[in-house]
């Protein structure tokens, strides 16, 4: 992920500058579990019903305990 700089010029001619060297998700600014969950939900609900998104998210966080990934695949296949 690359650093970003944004500059805004107000009606009063003031320049406001915001610089982010390590954006969220960078190794030096990692996302929390809550950040990941929020991003997943925001993107998932674009094409899948909210309750199904929650079910998928739960399955993904339990994946290390699952015998197979097929439960997740089935949820994604049949939104």
C-alpha cells in the first residue's frame, strides 16, 4: 500500500494538507480484527444479504477448526 497526500483549498484560500505514510492495512499500521470484519461486511452486503454475510464471516473466522472449506464455498455459491 502506498503513502497518500491530499490537499484541500478552502474558499478562504487556506490549504489543508493530510498525509498518510502508512495507510490502514500496511504492515506498519495493521488492521484490527474489528477493522477486517467491518470491511468484509461493507463489501459483502453489496451482493449478498446481510444475514448471509454474517454467516459467511462467522464460518471464515472458524475456518481453522473446520474439516473442510466446503461450508464456506456453499454459502458463497448460494447467496
